[in-house]
């Protein structure tokens, strides 16, 4: 089983990269966080890899860090969460922020991830809160439960913007890549929902 790859990036796009390892091209699926951490084309990179074998395919999932891979394995062990949703979840948070959200049973934050509803978020917390708390070396906090946006705990303006843009028909990966780029290039600390939408729509319009 392939556990890691080191080679030159010969192709990359949001959520995917192809590495040339000794003359063999390996396609690796990535979270948006890991994708954004990749160097430029034709540069060398090392990725931690999880190999998943199905009846019709052998799929490689790549991670910029061992911690992200470990969290991916925990997520796909939760009932109802497959590799695709696990990567989407990892793309919406840093590893540490996601671990903290799970350890504190913050349902509201978890449901800001497209595809993660309240029941799925509750399963993640129920099955992983204790395990993640041990990884963080902090006590589990079962009393800190955010009921979600409908109960008075709003999602972040960035997450709300992502949801709105996806509902408009833009691709999930493209939306998050655009929002992360804005976050890196501009001071978005005081951005309201309208600011995120205005800036993101400008970029998305020119990308089409």
C-alpha cells in the first residue's frame, strides 16, 4: 500500500495533483488546504498518502501533513462520511481548527461545511470528540455545543458566502479556492457577508 509519495508536480488543479515519481505519474486527490500548500508546477513535493481500493478503482488521497491524514482516517471512520466529504471537511478548516471544533462539539461550525448537516455533525462529534481531544491533549468539552445558525449561533460570513455562491451554481472547490485566495491576499478581518460576496463574484466572473 502506498503511504507517501515524493516527486515533481506535473499537473495540478483544485483538489487534485499528478506527481511524477521515477517516470510514473500518480494522480492524487487533495483537500483544498493541501492543494493550496503545493509548490509551483515542476517543483518537488512530498505528500502523505492514503490508498483506498474499490472494486473499480484504486484511489490515492494526498495530504500535506501527517496530522491531516490522521484526521482524514478518523473522519471516514464515521458512519455516513466517505472520502469525498472528508476532503471537503478538511478543506473548510485548518487541521487544528477542525480538531478544536470536534473536541468542543461545536455543531454550528461543523455544519458550515457544504454537505455536513446537523445529524452528520452530531455523529462526528459523538464518535470523534474523545479521540480528537486526546490528540490535542486537552479535556473533552461536552458542554460546549453550538446549536447552529438557526438557533442563534451564526456561521462565519466567509462560510455563508461560500454557501450562497454554491447555491448560485459555482463549483464548491472553485468557491473555496477563491475565498481562500482573498483571505491570503487581503485583510478580510472585518469583511461582512456582502464584502465576501462582492469580492468573490468579481473573481469568479473573470475566471469563467
